[in-house]
């Protein structure tokens, strides 16, 4: 079914990422006003999602944090043994994803932890091992590293090393990731590729509110530990009609957002809206781009990407994380293995530079629309 | 006074401690409550008082009353409570703290007008810790702290121009504009910087102390962290190592009672930090009183340099602003509480009151001084605003040592950047 872009684009914010001189809106922590020149009032999500079901499903226009809030609400409502915890989640969290949950479900189910990431995740694994749904929040993905040992050595291997006697499948770790315009080294990182190297966990990244709600519910209910990265830039900026009620979107299933014939673009999270802009610009020059949202990074949907590349013969992967060792490398290697004779051009990766995430240099560092467009044209004319 | 104030870059003359207060100390007598210190028997009270009068800290003839006693943990004796000071020291402290306060207020305005972007964690209210600590240390001692580092940077001899430049991401910043607010450094004064990740100062400071001990230097490392960080696992690892190897590290806890928005009693089972470990002694200090901090740090430094191992100094302090500029600071604290601290325990007010009481200066003169400091700080900020941004190659420089010739791959493998 052809997906047509029917919604207005949140042009200002996305274009701002391409123009270093422009002032960015800063989604402030806990602050209700958006400072800066760019004010997004009723801007719509750039990357639209496929309707889970056609027909008369009632929908509501929500932003990303509200959609996530709804998903968490439903998760707690439908399973009495689910708990949400992390730093500052009780009052609603620094990004408001957990607003009102403590009031609704009580402080024994939605509670704050001290500042101890390793402790939070270790504790969550234990809770999950006793068949509870432990939804742990790490305040910023940049702070997830103290918990890395627990995730890699404990969560990922528990089922395997106990011969399926035990598991922590009820574990879901949520963390905001990605650039936000002014985050600097420790509020902008995209650490997804570290976790993609670990068999035993799943890594899921939504691109928009409707996707986030469905994917989060799937992640929480999936019988495997899931690390769920939320694009923090989109918490307020991405607005979309989100179906009300309980629904789940499948994990390990990529989605073709836009069909095309000349080149396949693969991405996830906030980067997709940049890629979509590039696709639109490319189509003005007669290049037909197919855009795929991977949604689940591991285990990833090789078949969909392979089928697409077999159709177009070209592949471009884009992510904010540094290019060397980023997840684009895995996609590239896999597709080359599978589609070598079909490929018309080398696989292009338009990613962050191999530097720590910079402060003032962020506009240069980011894989912007123009860089992607450039790579599309190079690939097509190879 | 006049000549000192007129400078091209405003900095704290923290050399003060090196000349004056550094000599005193010695074995000071324990005073004050706290359930964890061992109380002496009445029989030795008289002897104690005799000893008191002989042990003092600070040169000068103005006696300072320490408002709040020290609380001790696993220590026989505590810091000196007979603290003396001089007009020069008082005026210098007043100046230094005023510069610090002004800088933070200027940073607030700059952030609101978007000249400073990113994150900005302000230090106003906690000035006594920086100034008091520096009065007890030298630049041979190593200091590192977390992200609320503007005050410590200035205390370590950084200039407001360097600080503003760094905050605004300019080339003239102390980290060439690459670090921003949380990452101010000053190598020549052994200030190992601000660190973004909570708790890292613990292990790192312990490492610095190990190096100092190895090199047989009569110096300490001061690892500063807050009440929010106190529950990080890595601190316990570090503190155990420090105690095991008798490292000269002072763990200075800036307890401003709120870890971002969470009150200390909601994050910690026991909201005191100086007495957490049975094998590391600790002192609890009134962190709003620069002289208490100075006396405690002198004692702590002596303890460490004598090879007795690490020590924790918990400073009871308060920050007027919220956690960062994104936090109004009023959703988890009442206005009365903040105003109460401003009225009753403001560190600058305390010094001002001593100055006025001792008639070392008049209210008008101090006001003039305030105005002058304000003007100068704002001039430095304006200068910093005019400074250029770092050059493009700085995006790729200093990733590695000797990264000349390093090939960095950008987006698309074809886009390679070779460093000159």
C-alpha cells in the first residue's frame, strides 16, 4: 500500500538542523516554554507512520512524550506486575514521559531510584527474573555506561546460561538518545551500536509518536530484554495522530515508509525525518528513493532491506552515531554479502564524524539533509 | 584595594591562602556535637581548653567565630576552631566571592539571551566552598569536580574571560570552546576540570592522589562530588582503594541537599556523607562559612599529607539557582527555603557582616566595590562575546594525541578528512 505524505512537515526545526546559523529551539528540561526563535505550535511529524489499522480507529494528536506516556499507562494498566522506575520518574520525569503515572498507579509502582545506573539496571534484572515487567528509565543514554556490564553480562545472557531456567524477559530499559541541538558531549550520544553487538537483547528505536506507542508496548510485552531508545529531539517536536487504546507494532519488522526505485535509504529514529527531506529533494531531481525505517536494530529485518536493495540496486544508511563501527557498518556488510551482484554502487554511509559529539560544532558534525542528498546523487550516478 | 581591583581579566587571587592562613593548623582540638566523635572525659576539659588557646589557624588579629561546630567521624581531633584573619584576607575573600557571584549571575543572563547554549549549572550560593578551600590549598594540590564547576575554576586561578569564552564556545575559552560549561580546565594550576558524568571525580581523584603519593609530593588531591553522586558505585570502589593504599585524597562533598530535583533524604537511606564508611574519617562543615571550610581543609590536608589516608569533608551548602538553567529550582523547594538561606546563611553576607562589624570598611565602600566588580565582570563577558569561534579543524583535533596525519572518516567513506 502506497504511503503518501499527507501531513505538513515540521520544516523549521528540521531545516534548522541543516543551517548552522539558525537558532534552535531548545526543549528544556521541565520547562513549558520553548525558548528561541523557532516555535513549533501544531507542527506535524515529519516521518509519518503507517496506520496500524485502517478504518475508524479513534485518534488523538499527540507528541512523542505523550504517546510514550500513554503506552506506559496502558502497560501498567494491563499488567498489575509492571513497574516503572528511574531517576525522577515520580514527578513525571525530565521529559515528562511518566507524567501522572505515579498518581494513577501509586508510588509503589512508579518510583524514583537514587542516582545509580548500574544499580537501577541490576535491580531491574532481578525484578524481571521473578516474572515482573521492569521498565527502567535511564535519564539520558549518555549515562547508560555504568549499566553496560549489567546489560551485556547479565541481562543478555541470563536465559542462555541458565539453560532457559531463568530469564529477564520482562526487562525494558528506556533511554532518550540523540542530538538535541545543544546537548554537547553528554546529552547527545547515540550509543545504539554498542548494544547491537550483544546477542540476547533487542534494541528498538521509534521514529514518531504513533510508532513509539506501539513499539514500546511490544517491547514491554516481548519476552526478551529490550533497550528502547527514544529520540529526545522529537519529544515535543514530533506530533502525529496516535490511535487511542492498546495496540502493538511488530518487533524485528522494518517498515517501508516511502517507495522508490532508484535507491534504498535505511535509518531509524530522528534521522529519518532528515532522510525524508533528502528524499523529497532528490525526487525533485528525478531520483526515486525508497525509505525504510528499521525500527528494531537487533534482531534486524534483513529480508525487507534485502528485497528493497534487490529492487533498487543501491543502498544508503544514515545515523547520527559516528560512522566507524556504527550500526550502518553491519547493515552494509550484510547487504553486500546478500546482494553483491545486484549492487550498482558501493553502499553509502552518511553518519556522524569519528569525533566525540561536539558542542559548538554540532551543525558540522551532524549527517544533514545536504550530506545525504550528495551521497544519493553520487550513488545514483556511480 | 583599588589597585587589585583594576585588572584586565578578573580572577580570584586565591594565592591568599598560600601566604597567610597556610601556616596554622597543627593538632586542633575536637569541638562540637555529632554523635560519632568520641567525647573526652570532664577531667581533661581543662587541659583541652589550655590546648585550645595554643592552637589557632590563620594569621592576623581578627578573631572569627565559627557559627556552626564541626562534626567528626572516626577522628580524635578535629579542625582548629580558633580562627583568625586579617583585613586583607577578609577583603580578598569578599572580593573573590563577589566576583564569583557576579559571574554566575552574568552567566544566567547570557544563557537566557541564548549567548550560552547547552547546559549551565550555576554555583551561586556555594561560593564559600571554593574560596574557603583555595585559602587552604596551593596550586600544587590537584582539584577536580563535577559539572558545577565555574566556581572551582575561578578559585583555581581561572579568569572570568576564559570562563565566559568557554561557556559561549569561543576560541579563547580554557578548553578552546570545545568543552562548554561543564568542562572548564586549568592545567597549570592543577585543576583537572569539570566532569559531566556524575561520580567520576571519585575514582579519578583517587588516581591523582596515587600519583602524588608516588611522586612523594606534599600535596593532596581534592575530589569534589555532590549529594546526588554519593550513591554511585564507583565512589565506593575508589574510596576503598584510597583507604587501602593510604592515598592523600580529600573527598569533598558539596551537599546542597538536592540531587537535581530530588531531596537528599529521598535518594539516600542516610543523608549524611561524611560518616558513610567506617574506615574513612570525615568532617562535616558549615559550607556557607568560608572560614569553616578553610579550617577544615587545612586540617584535612595535613591529615592526608601526614600519610593517614583519605578523608571526607562534607560541606553543608546550598545553591540558589536550580540544578541547571533548565530547572527553575522552585518545583521541589519552597521559596521560603531559598529566601531563608539568602537571608540567614549567605556566604558573602557573612563576610560583609564581619567586615562591617570590625569596621574595616563602610557599607558605601563595599557597595562601590560591588558595582566595580559587576562592571568588570560584564566587561569580560562582553569581550568574550566578541571573541571568535574555534576554527573548523578543531572539530577533529585532539581526538588522539599526535592526531596529525589521522584520517577521520566522515559521512560516507569517501569523505575523509586528513588532519594537517
